[in-house]
């Protein structure tokens, strides 16, 4: 029948899902910084608005 999935296999799968999610978040953030501005004047304006 099915293969036994031990606790380490479950932990590895959970860590893989977490790493992929965090990686996609970083990639989206970096994309916004590189291709949609995100330079020093924009950051200064954001701080001024606070």
C-alpha cells in the first residue's frame, strides 16, 4: 500500500513549503525595489509622510 511518512519527512516537507513561501516573498519585494522604483528619494518621502 502506501509508504510510511515519518516525522522527519513531514518536517522536511513543512520546511520546504516555508522556504518556498519566504523565497517568493523576497523575490516579489526585490522585484518591486528594482523595477518599480524604491530608491532613496522614495524612502525619504515615505519617512517624511510619517
